[in-house]
C-alpha cells in the first residue's frame, strides 16, 4: 500500500494542501489588514446595520479585508457632514454667540435641537442605506 504525502503543492493554482483525516485541504489564510483603522460611533453603527440587514455585503467587505478602511472612511465622512450640517443650521436659525451670552439655556435648548436633527439626517443619508 502506498503512503500519501502529508503536504502537496499544486503548481496549477499555486496552493499548498495538507492531509487531514484522509482528505487534502488547502492551506488558506486570511490576509491581515495592512493598517488598523479606528472606527468611531458612525462606523460602528453602520457595521451593526450591515450585519443585521445586509449580511452578504458585510461578509464581502469583511472577507476582502476592506471593512476596516470602509468603516473608517464612512465615519470620517459622517463626522464632517455632521459638523457642516450643524453649522448651516446654526446660521439659518440665528443661533449665535450673542444668543449664548444673552440666554444660555435657550442657546443650549436650540443647539440640542439642531444636533439631534443633524444626527437624524446623517443616519438616514449615510448610515442606514
């Protein structure tokens, strides 16, 4: 009886195979991401949304190794858009430093309202799509 080799190399596809319980299985590894990308609030929110509502898209991004950079880019874009939207709403509604000096509670109330509305815009336009 012939003994089979523990490892094989297939020159057609360039893969190495290892014998496991009588079967040759390919030695596959996932490429580690080259950089660690910090993911903020918006990136984590979008990641959870993808996992729950678009699992195929999530798995494609994860397996291709671009999920971290994709989420970091989306997070940065959402932060920039949020700052811009808040600034534009402040100007449109007349929420200024003069109001802050005159009536702090009114300024806080109006800024909280602006921030909440701006966050809802970001969620509907960037995160939950």
